[in-house]
C-alpha cells in the first residue's frame, strides 16, 4: 500500500463509515478534507477532540470542508461513539489498519511499562484536488482544532 507524502495526491483508500456506508478518499475531491486519527473511541482525549471538531463544524462548513475521524475501532464501536457524542460528521472504522498504514499513524507506544502498537494522534488536511497539504503528528488536543481551521482558511485563499 502506498504511503501519503506532503505535496502528493493521497492514495485512494476504501473507507467504512458510520451509517453503514462505504466511500473512498476520492469521493471527497472538490473540497478540503480534514482526516483526523485518534487512538480509541470513547476515551477522554478522543472524546474531547471529537467534541472540539463538533463545536467548530459550522466554521469548517463555511470553508466547504469535510471532516472524518478515524481509528482502529470496529464499526459498532464507532457507531456508538458517534451516537453518544452526537458528532455531526462520519467516523471511519479501520480495524484492518489499511487507512492507518496509508497515513503511517501506527506507532509503538509505552503503556504501563509495555510497548504496544497504537495510533499516534494525527490530523491531515487534503486539498480539493486530493493532495496532502498539511499534517500534524503527535497532536495535543487543546487548541488543535483552531490550528486546523486556520490551515483550512489559508488553503482556501
């Protein structure tokens, strides 16, 4: 599977979305797309990040920007997470890690003294032509959505 690179078109990857729908990254061409990866549905940091994107959804929509959240969780876990939090955007279930591998977000992490594979919280901004324009890795949740929104606005100028 091809990996993403800044300034290059992102590979076409099939997506399993909440609402039991499928799509691929090419379906979002024609407008900016924010694709953010989080470690695990319904955990505190991941919930806060989703709520921050939700709170700013009108500002992103004014920029004609779509948002997708993605993790390795099952579709059922993603459906429950979206419903419980009322997220106004779709979540991607990627239990086979195809999307995660494409964006190279799986990293070794230390958890309770053990090395485990997990998602490094990351966000990607894809332009209307499908080109990766910005990436944020090792994201800290606080203030992150504002940074992403500023980048979307700059992209649209």
